[in-house]
C-alpha cells in the first residue's frame, strides 16, 4: 500500500514537472523565473524523505546539513522535524533549527520557539530573541520584555533589536532604563530602538 502511494506521488510530481518545464519557454521572463523556482522546489520535495532520513540517522554534521536543506525547501512538511530539533541535546543542532525557523517565519512554530527562551544556553536564548523579531507579531513583545532584566549583553541587544522590529511601544519604560546600562553597546542599541519607536506611525 505504501509503495502504491509512493508511486502515485511520483506520478503527480512527474505531471507537475512536465507542465513547469514547458513553462520555461514562456515569453514572459517573470513567468519563466517562477517556473524555474517551482521546479527547484519540486525536485527538493522529491528528496524530502532522504533528507529526513539523514537528519534521523546521520552524525552531527549530517544532521546540521539536513536542517539547512529542510529550511531551503520550506513548507509545512519540514516543520515537525525542525521543531523536534529544538529539543536536541546538541546546542549546534538547536541553534541551526532556530536560525532556519526564524527565516521561515511560520506562525505555527512560535510556541516551540518561545519555550526556548528559557533554554539553559544563553546563546540559544539570544538566537531565539533575535529570531522572534522576524515574525512581526505584536504579542511577542510580552515574551521579550522580561528578558531585558537578564544580564547578558548580547541577549539584551538581540531583545532590543527585536522589540524595535515589533514596534513594541509597551517596552518603552524598560528600554529607557537601559540607557543607563554599563555597556556602551546596550546603551547605543537602546537609543536606536527608541528612535525607531518614536518615528513609526
């Protein structure tokens, strides 16, 4: 039964590939570019089972490559593996998954990313804070503002940058406090973000 389903999927991919290949001769350049992009994704989806297998059974380097390959493919099919990678014991694996999910900006992955704000690694916390700014979701500010009380310079800068992207006016009071921070980079970033919040309509 599984073999039959696999065969049917392969046939559907072939039909789509043939249609898109014909479109590569379209007189409109933008249509040709879109057809080429769609073909690239189809070919990637054909390799999805292999990529997932490499993530599941490969060594650390193979798994890292698989995560980035999944990010390049995108789509809902790759999200479960990337979310699972957030729980991996290896910090590098978690970090790669965060980076990829931040680039994909899929709202359904937000709960899993938010959980990692309490990761034991300050590097992971910082990467998540940075990734959340890509989502432009107004409710995220409430998860980021408490992090401004943590001491790490790089975490503070990442949080400030994301609050700026989110136009988090609710963080105004906490950001102003950081103008007195001992680290010049933190003060500089806080000043920049205050300017962003004030100039946006």
